[in-house]
């Protein structure tokens, strides 16, 4: 029996288990339960996905190295060129990382296949990374080889089925970057927010559906038709349909409704304010946003926000939400994309978070000026932040000429006799190092 057939049978048993009548997946396939497929129609949920994916897509990946002089930008490499220019022929880095983040949040897990290529040389050859491909999370399954069928016991594999060609592929863990949500209980897969907050998100969708129907009906409330006598169900239905032609729909708003003699139409006075509809809708929106780590001002809730408060919320968003996400991405990239020699040399990838921490022009100018005047940034480094060309002589650190080392305080006056010798003698004694 061919090894491919053995693998196929194993995967069929692993991926396609028998489903009972109470199986949640089966019920979801039948449309009986589960989160509705159009969950993206919930505006708060969509806004949170959009905010997180666009935030990650904004930040370029930088390549650094620890050297004797500190942290410096590392030299160019084939993998770095993929990350900063084109991960694959179809996607830009912005689109690529945005799609990865959308899969991670919506499905709980995101997968990136590392396509490696063997370049043959005269003697041997090298294995290089050719492209990075996004594997849609809905078509990917994580498999734990607990019996050692494919090799080592406990190894992780990723089974991907191409929905266009129908072909299936099995990838080892070293060839797949796996990004998961923070809600994980086994450390292998993450749980999507939409499953955890299924009831809350469904409630938001129902409230939106209610508003849509209200607009379609021309904002007309339900009404009760009073009449004397008895009508058959068939005549009642025809009467109601006749009245709805004049009462329902935006085109009939403000028009008269003809009522037969002896009948009276009384609207049911149901007010959205009495049921606190909008207060509950806002509360549900804040709950969904909070589960994603999104701040109120980022879902356009400025009720208790000021300019200073909004700025602090942006900083809090980076610290409380994005920092964990970026750290996970960086750890996975550094482990799967770098060669052991590059890791030993102190090289690593890092997202440039400064692009989301930029302030207004005035504050940025004040910060850069202080950095330059205090010898933290060289003038050319500050110019690079402003997208200005480097100037000759701008690579030297400068600072105020009145500054001096702490160890040198009092030396000039103590030796020249211009000050209190006793005080400076005490200072020198304190600064003496033990032999």
C-alpha cells in the first residue's frame, strides 16, 4: 500500500469524525444553531476587525541586529526583502498582514505557509524562502501526531485543502507560521471572539435587523384595527394586505390611510426611548469592542472623550492590545524565518510601532529637538524621522556645552581655588573608587 494512501486514511479519520445528532458542527451545517454566517454585518464587530487589521498593516517590519555598538539595522536579506516589498506575487505587505490579522481575529487562528526552494549549486545547494502564502483559516486544520504516524510523536502538522483546485497538502510545523488569539486553553489553537460572545453579537445583529425593518416600513409602528362583526380568516388577510399597501413603506410616510366605515385604526405606541433601545445597543457595542481590546473612541463613542483623553486611549490601545499581538507575531517570525546563524548573530525582526505613536507636528518637533539637544539622537537621525536627506556633519552627537560628567563636578574649582575647597574635597573623597 502506498504511503500516500496510508496518510489519506489517517487524515480522513482525523479530520472527518462521525457527527452525532447533538454535534454542534452538524447543527450549524443544518442551520439550526451557531453564529450566523453574516456576522460581519454587525457594525461593531466589523469595526473592531477593521481597526486591528489596519493597525497591523500600517506597521512595516524592520530588521535589526545586536552589535558591539548596540542595536543597529541589519543588512539586507532575501526574507527581509519579502517582508518589506512583496511576501508573494499577489500581495503587498499591507494587504498580506491585514488579511492575516483578519483571519486571526475572525477564526481564532491565522496560518502562513513558508514556501522554501532548493537552489542547486555545483556542490550541494542552499534552501531559501521563496514566498510567504496566506492559508485561509477555514480551509486549514491543525493535526497533532500523538501516535508518531508521520515521524516524531507529538509533532504538529497543518492540513490545508485548496478550495479552488480541491487538492490537499500536509505541512510540518516548521513550514507554517501560526498566529492565534490570546484566548487559548491548550496553547495550540486560539478561540475566536465571535464564538465567545456569540449571544452578544447575535443580539447586536437582531437590533440592527429591527432598525432595518423599521426603516423599510417607513418608521410606522404596529397598529390595531378595531371593527364590529366577524370576518373569515381569508377576508381578514385581504383587509390587512389592503391597509398595508397604504400604511407600510417609506413611500407612504405622511400619507392618508383610507379606513372603511365602522373601523378604527389605533397605532401601538411603542417608543424606542421607553425600552432604552439605544442605550442597550451602545452597551452591547462597548462589550464587543472591549473583548477585542478596542477603546470607545475607536468605535466613534466620544461621549466621555476629550482630545487629551483620546490621545491617552490611543497609547493605552498600543500597550493593552497591540503590544501582545506584535510580540506574538515577532516571536513566530524570528523562530520560523531566521536561520540559526542569523539568530546567533543577534538578528531579529520587529514591527515599527512608531508609525501608530506619532503625535501632531508641534509635539513631534519638540520631542526630536530635545533628543538632539541632549545627545540622544544625531541630527541626521532626527532628519530621517522627518523624511529629510542626511546632511554632512550631521552624524555627530551634540549637547549643551554647560553639561559635564558627574565625576568631574568641582574639579575645576577645587584645583583652581575658586570655590570652597572643603566642599569639593568631600565630593572628591566620595567619588574615589576603592583600590
